[in-house]
């Protein structure tokens, strides 16, 4: 049966309710920690951007190592060379990101600005040319994406030093609030 929020009410079983209620305080603690970390990440967005770039570089290097190991387990020569080539790309890309973190921040931010501009335009076109239930929200999504891309591009290359950290912080902040609200909803189950 649908409620006023157009969702389906499903009554959880007694063991599920008990497990959810035991988990609720942990969701609250996790949420509060993420809110605090997200706030710090936003406040120290330049440092967060640098840490995120190093994390990306290290992740690519690890991926390159696993891809190289995987390539030696392949029997077909064509696939072997493809996977070996991919591993070299990952390794070189990760090493370049770690070797030149500031340049990487700036380039990735430029890519993000173009990404937001293009997706904003496409979302607006889609919203204006299709009949849909949430047309206003889709148009707003497109406008916000477009404006965000333009704002990042206007402050580029300086924005490259803080934008990624700001996005990471905002994501952590919203995820933290999501966990706190999940805990609240769990506590509302009778």
C-alpha cells in the first residue's frame, strides 16, 4: 500500500526490526563522524584535494599492478597485449598523477568543469524535449550543473586547487546526514 510519499510500505520482520534497531546507534555515530570529517574536508579543501589526487594516483598504480598480473594469466596473445598495455597506461597515469599532483588537480578540475557544462546542457535539452513527471526538477538539475561548470571554469586554474576537496567534503557531509536520517527513520519503526 502506498503512503503519501509514493513509496511502498513493507513491514520488516521481527528479527529484521531488531537488527535495524541495534544498528541505528552505529548509523548515528557514523553519520556524525562523516559530518565532522566532511566539514573539515570543506574547510581544508586544498589539503583534501591534494590527498584525493594522491589517492587517485595510488589507486591507478595498484590497478595497473593487478592488470599486469592478470595479463600473464591470459592464454590468447591478443588479449595478453591488450591487458598488458592497459596496465602500462594505469601505471604511467598513476605515476604522473603522483609526480605532478598540482598539475593533475588543475587538469582534472578543467575536465570536471567541461563535464558539468556538457551534462547540464544535455539535461536541459532532455527536460525541454521530453514529457516527464518531474520536468521542473530535471530542468533545475540541468541549470545547476551548467552553472556549476561555468563557475568552476571562470575561476580555473585556481579552482583546481580546491574544487575536488570541496566536492569530497560535500559528499561526506551529505552521506553523514543521510546516515543520521537513516538512523532516525529506523528509530521510527514500531
